[in-house]
């Protein structure tokens, strides 16, 4: 199976076309409709967060592959979540990580001083409904 790769410039307006590309890749790979919905929503949230928290002007990268029926997506950006003091949840913000964890089998946040990677994994038997 072909690997998915995308680079999102620091423009949230590019997310719509990106979601379409990701969904098409997942459908061609044979991922169920429920799995596609869950993955696209979770990856969109990770990418939007990456664009918000990335070092100004730096792109967000998204790579994906399918191994033994499991879908692995990594969303990476230069910068760290919370580096600008925006990590506090509020009534309007701060639910993205919980959303991703409810949609995916595994969510890992890997970061160092300069880069954050959100690793999202959906096991074949775990395609939740997002309705």
C-alpha cells in the first residue's frame, strides 16, 4: 500500500482539501466508512492543533501507512503544544486530545524542545461511530 504524505503550510484554509485527500487514500486502502470518519476527524484535529501551536511559518507534516489492517498516522510540527501558554482547557477549547483518544485506538504525543509528533493508531476492530 502506498504511504500517505502531506505538508500543510501554515494556512488552516488548506485543511478542507487535506481532509478530502486523506479520506480518498483511506477509502482506496479499504478502510471502512466508520474508520474513515474517525481517522479523518482525529487527524484533522491533530493537524489543526499543529498549525496553531507550530513555530510561526513552519508547516505541519502528515504521514500515514497501513500495517496488518491497522492505520498509523503521524502529524508533526515544529514547536510544542502549550509552548505559548495556551494549554489550558476552557469552555470553548481544550477538548481535541480527548476527542482524538475517543476516536482512535492509541494516541501518543511525542515531543522535545523543538518538535511535536502526534501518533494516531486505529486498529481494525476499533472503528467507532462518529455520529
